[in-house]
């Protein structure tokens, strides 16, 4: 028989990226955490984690197992909440931190659908591209793109998606379409930039990697502005598919060199700790995990 408590502990080890932090947060000895995970691996007959003195890394099957166990735990948590909480009685203020470019395309659809279920919940959004301090800024959940650096926080993976190179049909008709990344320097380029002096795009095609040192004619730290410039025919740019999907679908944008791909990135919901989450915050976190894929159909990795 598989120990279901060990399965839950495995999920927490992955999310904390540490045996010791998991032991501290669950108030059990590190040796217990290690033994439970070893017993789980033995019962399954596979290795779930590669261990070293510096870090933990999930094996390929360990990553699939984590995703399924996480969904199972979410179902249990949601079931318990449904029993103990009536939707009409869920109220309070939810404070979110959101990257500027994702507020309209991703987070507002989530908030709209959440408040349809829980009409007494209110939501405050801080739109910023900085990594907030959850305690000092009073943030319950922040949406972050990329790897989590702060080990005191917990991150729930929500979506994986790529950026794609795009241009307007009019621009390509006027300037021609590049066939290789080394031709991009001959084109007008629009870049997302946070004021840094250099912008680099790294593209990969069947094992071949090419680094583009971008000299943009326009640089702006907001993808809505980037996309607007591209649609107006001002050049070629990289835009996350989660944002440019509608433009590609209705023909305002065309993908350039689709065989050359950017590496995927992860959007996560980040919060201080599972232990002391309020009822409202836990409900919203679980709601995001369950519903975000349906509300962001253009995030599928191709």
C-alpha cells in the first residue's frame, strides 16, 4: 500500500525544494521526511528525486508524479472547503500582485470568474514588475514569471508558455520575412526592456542555438505597448504567446520563423506559507490552479 501521507510530504518537499524546510514547516524531524520519501520511492519502484548536497531535482517520472499528486491534494482541499464553507459566506479582501502585461490577459479573467462564485469577496491588485515583499506590502498572492529565488516562499506552478517572434502582415509584405535569426539585425526590432542597456534573444532550432543581440528601434517595459507597436507595423518582436495568441488567431499578427523557438517560462502563484493561509486565499489559489488553463487557452506550448 502506498502511504498517502508520504505522497503529500513529497509534494511539500518539491514545493519547498528542501527536506529541511519541509521538516521545519511540518514540525517533524528531517530524518522522518527523508525516510518517508525513501519508503515512497521503494514502494513505487522508481526514483522521484535526485539528491545532492546543494539541491534537489525531480526525475522525469518524479515531475509527472508530482503533478498528479498535487492535483489530488487540491481536490481533497477543495472538497474539504466545500463541506466547511458555503459560497455565500466566503468574504474578505484578497490582495494580489500582478505583472503589468498579465493583468488584463490572465488575472482579470480569473478575478471575474472567482467573484462570480464568491460575490462577497473583494480583490485589490497591485500592478508592478518588481518582486514584492509579501509581508511589508501586505500581499496575499503574487503572480510571478520565472524561477522562484526567495526560498521562504511557496510557488504553485500555474502555466508554462513560450514567447514567439511576431510581426504584422503589412510589415512582412514591406520588409520581407527573415529566414534565419542572423537576418534580424536587418529589420526594425521592438523589444521588451526594463531599461537595461542590452537586450538578448536566445532562439533554438533542433539543437542549434542562436543568440541575437537586439538593437531595438523601440524598447518599452510593457508587452501591451510592444504588441501595439508590432501590430502598427513598426517591426518584429518577441511576445509571450499567452498575450499575442488572439492577434495571431485573428490575423493582426503573423509568427516569424516558427521553427526557431524561445525556451518556455513558468507562471506561478507565490505566497509566504501554506500553513497560515486564510480561507479566502486558499480558495483563490486552488481556483487559479483549476481554472487558469481554460481562461488562458493561448498558453499551450507548441
